[in-house]
């Protein structure tokens, strides 16, 4: 199931607009803050889909009963671009375990590249809820490679993918290759993908905008 949060007018769409804005992008602090806000909102929305349990709380005057998520998820992020989204999700799921995966494009030509995963640090992943964050889902190849790397360490009970901007190509690839218990939460869906696999209108390179241009 795909949840596109931009379909309804809200303050969320202003945050999406600001991460795209070439002038606002000049401020990396603001860019990271908006990515964190986007992740917080998407994390809150997906929390509504998690299985619930009743929490009893002793107040000064009695007992309250509150419905809360029954299980604490694992937050997995793709380095380095996903770090700001990871921070936002961690504010929502503040008791969650964290996993980190390094994945990058290794180009042979401007159009041709392979996705390489070189580093993975994770807690116990078996029979856990995975929330995997990546700001941009262009082709979906990075997400697929990261899923395969994580899968070697356990079998998820559910998967939730969180991204600021995605393309139909990426969503189709994820739907074709990830389990049926996968749900995708995106801030916006852009229709165009260039020959070099860049999203249009997109926003540019999320990692560079958040953390500086890499060599």
C-alpha cells in the first residue's frame, strides 16, 4: 500500500516545498530541519497502522487506559542522506532500535550504475517491524539492495518505507520485489526520471544539501 501525504492540503506540503526551493536549500540547517519534520509527520501517520495494546497509567486520581503501539520498531536508515529523516523518526519512535546501512551508486557511465552496500550495523531484526528511511526513491534500486542486506539478518514481521520524494518507477520496483506486508509512506510522487536516474522536479542531492558536497 502506498500512502502519498501530499494529496491533502496541510502544513506538511510547505515542508516539502521548502526542501525543493533552491534559495531555502542554501541553508543546510533549515534543510535538515524540514527533512526531520517530514519524517516526524510520516512516522506519526504510519504509527496509526501498527498493532495496538492497552497501556494502563496510574494518575494522581485513578487509572487511565490508552491505546499505544504494541511493538517497538527498528529504524533503519540509508547513509548518509537518510540521517536527518532518521532523527525525525527517532523523535516519534523514541524507544526504537536503530540500524544503519551504507549504500551508494557505483557508476560505469553517466547512465549505468550498480548499487553497492558496504556497511551494515543492526540489532536483532528477526520478526521485528522495520521502518526504512531514505529521502529519495528514484529508481528504487538502493532500497531493494538495502532490503536484501537487512534480510540476511532476519525476517521482518512488517516493513514500512519512509521517503520524502519518490517516483512511480521506484514504487513499482519496490512493490514487485518486497513482501506484500510492505507499506510505503511518501511526501510526494514526481513523475519524471532522467536518463541519469535523477528525479524531476525533485530537489537535487539530499545528502549534499544536508551534509555538504562530497568529493
